[in-house]
C-alpha cells in the first residue's frame, strides 16, 4: 500500500501502547480486520490531530506498511463525517464492533459485510436498533460461512408454520413432534411461523423480534466462546436505569 492508495474503514477498538502510542483494530474495505499501531500520538501530554481522529464510527482514509501481524500506521485522515450515535444506538454500534473484533479473521477482505456494516451504522442513527442488529447478525453469520437456513428443516423439508423446531448449531432445525420439557432444550425451540417471518425479514410482531434475538444469540454463541461480550453488559446496565 502506498501513500497515494489509502484504504477506507473504521476503528473498531483501541488500546494504549506506552504513553504516546495506540494499537487499533480496524475494519477496512479492502483489507478486512487489521491491527495497526500509530506512534507518537501525544506530545507533552496533549493529543495530536491523529489521536482525535481515532474514534469509533468515524470513516477514515488509512495507509500502513509492514509484513508482520501488527502493521505500522502512516496516513490517517477523516474520509467523511462521523456517524453520530448516542444512547442505545451507541451501545448497539459498540456491539457490532465487538462482534467484528471477536469473529473476523485478520486480513480477510469482506466487502459485502463492510458495506452492510456502514449501512447498519446509518440505520442506527434513525431507527430503533433491534431490527438492524438482527439483520447484521444474520449477514455476519452468512459471511463467516454459517448461514441460518430458516425455511428448511434438517431433512430438507419446508418449514411448516404450525410446527415447532429445535435449533441444533451444527445442523439446523429439527422438526419436533412435541415440545421438550427441559428448559435448556426449550430455549432452542422455535415455531415454524416465527422462523418463516425471520426468513422473510418481517419483524412487525414483537414475538418475532424476540425469537430472532434468541436465535442470533444461539447461533453466535459457539463462535464467541465463553468470554462474555462487554457491550451486552452495557445494554443490561442501560436497561436497569
């Protein structure tokens, strides 16, 4: 990459390196998730112009070099106005960023997911976050190779609205003859009607939105592992206020 050929993207997460530098996790249009160190961002205790730019949801033009996992940052400029998120929308954006940091492989270009990420940030400015988040989660699973097939069961038969299905993370939806009694299995059960509504992205019914949220959590859990998401804790704290 040369100074005349910047990539475009967003800071997902940053951590300080000594007193004047910063290591950032970025999501870039052409390079995917990438780790870049920017040095000498502070002088005499004051932030420079680059440091003030390194905020989430700010579109950035970036160049870097280096062949190791951690790149050295060069150009850093604002590419457009920041996406202004507050309250629940802000926590929702932080949730998106945390998912990307946790789940994306480094230096794997995902232009479709990048476009959907930008679109979701814009939606969070104007819409209640619940539906944009569910759509992004489904798109993320698709890009990672774990698409949710919502209109067919594990036998390849069409999902029926009046039936119930058990979600199995490694195979899909198993048609049930009766609902299980064990709470752990019952949490993985969905009505055929809800699955078909989610498949058609029809979220008018609050019960469908709740089912989609539960399904996303189940589908993402095997890939996130046991480490909890910090952004979910923030949601819980906000809900208690």
